[in-house]
């Protein structure tokens, strides 16, 4: 079988969508980075701050599902433009004097705008790459999250330390508008879209069968554990460094980059290894399913050791290594779903997958805040929260190892869909 060529301009669009995800995660991290100044100025308890972190995800999943169905009919170019505009505008109210309620509402609106982001960006980039070439662009797209944090944290932390956390939000609003302008000029729809003839020839699979398939359930379960760790990192990593381990805001800004640097290496390495293994003939069960799930189990076991070691340096190292391994699953799940989902249904399925696993974002920050507030000491609360995270990661990784069989999924689903149904 001759490999389908990559259309001209595919890597330019990939880079623009990488920047799209970069802005997306810079927007996410700012509350956690400014957590201590926000809690101090607004006089928030840990549970309230946990609620603030969770509020970002209140409409995240709903918006992801709604927009997922929209992109089956509306060009992704325009959907991406609207989403980025919402992000930018949601940041500007924080520039002035703001109360807890206003901050909460703006984070809910921002979450609604960012909920569909990765699914829509993935759907858009898949219109530029055939299936066998999608692992690396998916990895690059995922790296927008890591680089968004790596590049944004030092800059935003400098603004927080030398000016105010209010201006950090304003800076993100300006950056968001800059991306909107760039995409308006350079963004295009990919040519690998479905024609009328292809749509007529394509066998549609009932959504119930797609969403109850073992691989879909496995992707949701595995990525749920990874996202639990990620949402804790977004909200609680910097406060843990400052209030739990005693570092200053300036020092914490530098340390907060470490999980994302390691996570970036994990994601890029996973994407490269996956494509090499597939090129050598390995099934996607091994080259995607096992490759993405096993690191979750290892990462969870690493985090479980944290409460039993002494020294801030070693605790940070275990936290960075354990949570960073989660990144592998983000690279492999969208391509696995793309393997067995008909093109006309792919945008919705990837969006529903995203809506389900990001429910971890509602739970994790608030659970951590509640545990900290009711613990005897803050450090004890943090360690209990990370132990809960460890258990969830191990369970989710084992679920992935058990359920992810994308190489046989499409044939089974098509066979089931073709079977006559009797009343």
C-alpha cells in the first residue's frame, strides 16, 4: 500500500495550531501560578481556591460536546477563530479590581471557550495528515500545552512578582488577540476532507456503538487519570511549592516549569516511538495502546512514594517524574479513535472523549483543596492529595492496558453495524 502524501502547507498549519494550544495552556496555568497572591488578596480558604480551579471545567465538557458536533458541519478554521477570541476577551476583566465572583465567572467562560480546543485542533490537523502520519503532529499539537507553560510561566511570574497578578491576565488577553489576527490571515481548512462520494460510500456507525466500544472507554479511563494529574498541576503545583515546601514566589516560578519540560520530552518521544514502531509493523495495540497506558501505571507508583521520602528536592523530583509520564496517553488516544471512527463522525467522537476525561478537572482541584483544608498541616494535606492522584493514575493505566485494542476495533464495529436488526 502506497503511503498518502502530506499536503503542502500541513506543517505551517500544525505550527499555528501548536501556538493555539500554547495560548490555551498559558491561560490555564495563570490561576495556579498566581494562586498565593490571589488567595492572599481575596482572602480565600483552600476549598474556595480549589473551587476556583474547578470552575474552569464547569462548562468545559458541555462546550466540548456541542462544538464537537458543530465541527462536523462548520469549517474548523472559523470555529478555532471564535474559540480563541473568547479566550482573549475573558481575560481582560481581571486587569482591574475584581472579586471572587467575577473571577469565578470569567474562569467558567474561559473554560467553555477552551473545552473544545484540543478536539477541534486535532480534527483540524487530521485534515492535513493521513492516518499513518498523525502521531507526530498530534505530539507536536500536545506540546503546545507544555511550551505554553514553559514559555509563559517565567514571563507571567515576572509580571506577578514585579507588578501584579491582575496584569498577568491582561497580558494573556493581548497574546490571544495576536493569535486571532495571525489565524485570520494564515489559517486554512485542510484538503483531506470528505467528499460527497466518500460520504455516500462511507458506512456510518451508530454513536452508541462507537461510544461503548472498549477502545473508546479505555481512552476515556486512561486519559481521566492523566488529566487528574494535569489539573492538579495547573491549580496546585505552585501553591504546593510555596506553602507546602516554603519556597518564594520567584523561586516557585522557576520550579513550576520543570514538570512541563519533562512532560514535553515524554510527549515528543512517545510520538516518535509510536511512528517508528508502526513503520516496523507493530500493531496499534502495542504502538499506541500499550505505549500510552504503561507510563500511567509507572507514574502512579512513583507518586505513591512521595509521602515516604524526606527533602524538598527529592519530593519535587518524584512529583515531576511521576506526573510527567502521563503525557504519553495524550499522543496516542486521538489517533486510536481516528482509526475506527468514520470521518464524518470523528470530530464529535474526539470531542466527547475530551468532554469525558476532562471531568477530572472539575474534581481534582476541589478534592485537593478540601483535603488540604481538613488536614492537620498543609504538607500532610498535599501528600494525601498526591496519594489519591497516584491511585487514580494506576487504575486508569491498568484500564488502558486492558481495553485499548484499536487495531481490531474498526472491523468489529463495521461488522456489528452491518448485521440486520430485528424488532
